């Protein structure tokens, strides 16, 4: 790949998005790609544990904490009562990669692969979202209008992801549009 590309995995809670990602990432890395992930959380979450220095710094009022070692670094940014970062804001913070996989942000205007599991008992998202470019499911959807791949066909899902991922710059441009502009 020459320029960064992006695709999301969207689906209802319990559909298996994280499980699929943990199976898909090694398949993509095995093809020589540098893969980044971005996950949306719907609740308060913590990556540092109470008692650790980073947690103590944040609890003391630091608006941003960076922890670094020879093996990795992490940046924690507190928004307090400020607005939640948008998908576009977060994508702009990614380091160089070939492919960014976004888990969640199912209502945003990026290209998405729907993850659907029949046992979840929830309706599919693809009929109402024009940005869903494929479906990974344990159910056939002959009327889907987009490719449907079996949830266990990781190589097939990797092929679909690579075929349907969009260039990051085009995605950023679309994310700046109002929803009615990209839904039509």
C-alpha cells in the first residue's frame, strides 16, 4: 500500500468485533502491512491502574500524561468536561501505517465492514448505512448489495478489507461533512 487506508468494523455489542480484529490483524501483518487500530469506548475507561505513577499524575490533575519506555509509549489525554474527540481528530493522531482498523464509531462516515452474528438477535446495520462496504457474518444476506463473507473466513475477510478500505485523506474529508451530505 502506498498511502494510509482506513476501514472500520461496526456492529452491535456482542457481535464479535474485537474477536474478529484479533484474528484479522495477524493475517494482515502476515501480508507485510503495518496495521494500526483505533477503538471507541462508550464508557469511562482507564489504561493506567491505580497506584501506578501515570494514574497518580492524572489523579493529581495533569491534563495529559505520556509514559515512555524502550519498548512502547502511551499518551493519556483528559478531556474533563470538554467535547469527546471525533474520529477525524483521532485519525490525525495516528502514526504512519498502511492500514488503520477502527472498532466502533458505527455512526461515522468512514468505510465499514459490518460484523453480524445471528445469535446476537439484533438486526443488520447494512440496510441503513451506505458506508458499510461489506459484511462478515454467520448468516447469508443475499440481498445485501455488498459482499458478505463468513465470519470464520479470515483470509476472505482480509481480502475484502484490503479491497474496500479507503484512503485516509478521502475519509477525513468525508468525516468533516454533515451527516445528511454523506447519507444521500
